[in-house]
């Protein structure tokens, strides 16, 4: 019998107030608590409420190449703010999806964590494009991607299964050559917001 080699990424990166670090087995209980919050997970598929099932999922995840799962955390305190990831990397790094994006109630990490995942995708993984898929029923997040500067690439009819019901999604994309201008624009906004919060 051939044993599959464990593949764990070591990508960590920090913006101003928040950072991304690789998910570990020790994060299983936090992930379950996050995914069991009904307010936060109305628009994502269900998972098992058992921590041991999450541990088993993470152990399988550690065997998958080209799958990068992160904890979003406060850069100073290390307090976890949520999860985010890049996965399904296409051949020759032509594209990948980002998602698994759930933040704790009241977290202010949305803009910075999105900036960080694009920075990871383009500057560290050298992807040609990144796309995200959001339920049409989730207008707040659809609007976030619009305002971030991602282009609406497609409407995917009945694409995502949520609570036994097929839902349509909007696919947003950003290409690598678009990122430098968006990177600078959003970093400027993040800097202004961060300086205000410290006053």
C-alpha cells in the first residue's frame, strides 16, 4: 500500500491589522463554531457539527495539493476572525477559486482579508486570475465584490447546493494584470481605516 504524502502549505502574510496563517488541526473547534452560527452560514453549505468530523476533513485537506486554507486573525492578538481559502487551482496556474470566507460576527476584517487573499493568489501563488462565486441571494457580498473591482464574469444557474436546495451564483473575477492598481487602491483605503481605528 502506498501512503499519500501530506501536503501542508506554509504561506502566511500580514497586511496592517490582520493576517492570514495556515489552518491547523487545532483550529477545528473554531471552524465548527463559526460554521454552526446560523447568521453567518445562511449562504454556505452545511457541515457536520462534530469537531471530530472537522478534524477528519482537515486531515484529508492536508493531502490535497493546490488547496490553501487560512485562518484570518488579528495581527496583534492572534485572535481568530474567520476563514478564507484558495482552491481548485487550474493547470498552469491559469485560474483558481477563492472562498470558504466566513468572518466572526462584528469582525472588521472583510476588506483586509479579501486584499490578503488576492495578494496571496497573485504575488505568492502566481495565478493568472482569481474568481469567487457568491449566491445571488446574498446581495451584500455580491455588492462587496462589485465595489472591490471584480468583474461579473457569469451567472451560474442552480450552481450551489445549500440546505438541499440548488441556488444560483454570480462569479466575479480579477486578473493578475488588474491586481496592481486594485492592490494600491485598496491598500490606501485600508491604511486610512486603520489609522482612524487607532485614534
